[in-house]
C-alpha cells in the first residue's frame, strides 16, 4: 500500500495510456496507472481528486452502515439468487448444509464451521449458475472466456485477466439474477476492452440497456450480500 497525505491506496502499474481511480466497496482506494507514470504525476493526480476520494469514502461508510451480520440460528434469513431463505438448525438432515423446499438446513453439530459451509455452498452453486449465464451472453457479445472461477475476491465483485480468465466473488450468487447478469456482462465486455472507456460502456449498454440501475443497485445493496 502507498500513502499520499492521509489517503492510503493500492498502486497498480499496467501497460495502458490512461489512469483509473477507484474507491472499492469497503472504502479502499485503488489507482491503476500507466507503467511509465512518475510518482510526482501520481501525486498530482491524487491531489486533484482528494475531494472526490473523501466524498466516495464517506458514501461507502453510509452504505456499509446498513450491513447485516447474520447469525447461524433457526429463523435467520440467508440470501441466494436474490431471495431470503430461513435457516433451520437441526440434526435431522442428510447433509451438513442444504437448501430444500424453500429453507436452509444446517446440521447442528456443524455450527462451528457454518460460515465455511455457506461459502462452499455459494461457490458450488454459484459456479454452475455463472457458467449458465456466461453461456447465454458470450455468443451475443462474440467473446469466449477461458477459465471461470468463483472465489474470495476481497473488494471486487469480479475480475477479468488479460488472458480472458474470469473470476467472480462468491457473494455475487446472493444477488438477484438480473444483477448477476450485469456483473457477467461487465466482465465479458472486459475481454474486449480492458478499461472503462465509452466503448466499454457502450458494449455493456447494448446487452443491458438499464445497466446503470443495476450498477446503482449494487452500490446501495452490496453491503447486504454477505453472511
């Protein structure tokens, strides 16, 4: 991590012509710059964006104030594909964790590893769902991603490597399908355009005309997509 005045930020150098400044979901600041850009130029860029950075960090603090910390007890609701399903903690289940007829069932003796069981459930089910949505859109967009993984991505919903490998955060699977589709299309568009230029957003717009609403939904509700 680098620091400029009281702002800590992650500095990433890439083969590109433009710079991108991002305030992540948890308030962390990420700056992507051309490989050749000097630290003086980087600090000048940050200085010009200080008010914007403070505003975005304050906005994220407000949005994350509504974060729900779920407890692994009967009656607690857990999200999957945008719907909330009540949890029942019981020994009368054939699996450590399963979703069956509108309810999650968690083996009582596995309460100490409930967090990992839910993450494993979301990763397994999520990979299948994401592969299904990618198949739907990749032909429409004329792209062919290589490897597809669902994993822990810290501050990002998804990422696309220079080689066309797609990674998705397991938390994506907690969102409604329409939001998952936006995330998928966003990453597929990155196979064509590595930045967030007008050409990139025009590509997304052709597939999801109301993508801005989906983007705003994630900003406002992203903190609740957790366990």
